[in-house]
C-alpha cells in the first residue's frame, strides 16, 4: 500500500513516548509505529470512547484500604532501579557525498 507524508503536531511527552516505544519494538521510525497503531485500531473494529479499566486490578483482601500501597510501590520502584538498563543505539547513515582528499 502506498504511503503518504503528513505533518503531526504532538506534545513533547507524547513524542518522547512514541520514540521510546518505536525503539523498544525495534522499529525503524516513529512513522512505522504510528502506522502500526492506526492499523491495529482500524482492525479491532471498536468505535467509540475507550473501554473502562474497572475490574482489571486485584486488590489484596488483607489490605482493602491500600494502607500498604506506598511501601509496595516504593519496593517495586527500588527493585526496578536495580535492573540493568539496556540501550540500543543505531548508526545513522550519512547521505552527504564523500569529501575529496586535498593535495598538500
């Protein structure tokens, strides 16, 4: 299918998120990620407002008021900081013509 260039204006945080998701998914560009997101949304057949998240979280029966939630979240955060960070760098190809050597 033919592709067409468009201009999209996004909030800086959203652009940063898209770039991160594209990199994490091993995609070539944010454009490729956006294309996949739109295709998935179209193919899902759902139209209308987002679905509710009610019922997607289980609350521990021993702490129904979430009094221990701060400690639990703090522990998960500290655990995540201890994991190594994987950084993937891609090399950008230069499209400039090679420079000619000067004779001295």
